[in-house]
C-alpha cells in the first residue's frame, strides 16, 4: 500500500496549497483534516488503483493553473500538457485533467499560441496511446475501447453516484460524503469564485456517468472527487462560522 499512501500524501499537500491560495490558510488546514480523517476518503485511497495517480496529477495541474492565472509561460504550458497526458495514460477517465486545464486556460483568455502548445503536447500522448494499440493488436484495442464506450448511460447511474457511497465494493453510508456533495452543489451559486472546484468536479461526474455501469460501481471511482468534496466542506464550514449562515448568496 506504500504507493497509494505516498500519492495520497502528495495529494494532501497539493490540496492544502490549492485551498490556501483560493480561500486562505485556515481553509487549507481544515481541508487537510477532512481529507485525511474521513473514513470513506481514507480507505478508498489505500487501494492500489489508477484513480489515485489521476487525482494527484489533476491536483498538480489545477495548482499550476492557479499559479499563473493570467500570463502562462511556454514551459508551464508544456508541463501542463505533460501532466494531462500522464493522467490520460493512467486511465481514460484521466482525460478530465485535460478538459479542466483547457477550460480554465480558455476562461483565463490564455493566448492561442500557449493553448496550441499545451494541446499539442497532450496530443502527443494521445498519439502514443493509439500507436501502442496499433503495435500490440489493433483489433483487440478497438474492441476494448468500444466496449468501454458502449456502456448504458441513464439516470440510474447518476442516482447511484448521489445516493450510494461505497468503500471498495460495499455500500458505506458516510455522512461526510453527502455533506461533500451538498457543499459542492452550494458552490455553484458563486461560480466565478469557486470555478477551480466546480469545473473539475462537473467534468469528472459527467465522465463517470458516461462510463460507469450502475451495477459496476466501486469506491475507488470516486477518489478524484474526494479532494473537491473536502475543500468545499472546509470552505462552507468556514463561511458558516464567519457569517453565521451556511447557505451562500446567489450571485
């Protein structure tokens, strides 16, 4: 279990840096405490699965966009492309990292040449993935990808995500999980301030809906959502204490 433990430590540090930069030191500390003590978060993060690596790469990419909100250097664009490419190679769902960074770069009005560099670097990883399939067996490669893409998509999957928290493959009705979902939803009402949490969360949920069997869900599928649940809970609790009102104002 040393690899997922190491990755969870790195993710915790990155999560603190993101929370500290977005909302301040206190929220950053609260986020780490929630992320490293809630049962459903901890146990699922101890499983050796690709989602742990995707989470670390997603948080690293997100922090990178936070460090350069206006002017993005060429080297940063290349590094962001590499991180997104590695996330994609870790697991197909890791493409959420590319979607997130691309959207945030576009929202920050990053110059087109920087966007082109970032997209080209990521595209090299996609090309390598396709070349890998071509070299080792194109028919089998296409068959596997077609099977993954042909799963049933429907309201049952969405309902399962929001009502059935799971540890590995067993239901575990953890109150913090539901609080995290509610806190994430509450941030939508102030999108501009919280877009660095909202955007990756929405993208990942949409990808889960598109790729997850209702009967084939496992706790580790939700690992990339746990940091954003923790951060949104910490921010919501901090605001509730500060303003004596938990629910945010609609803007």
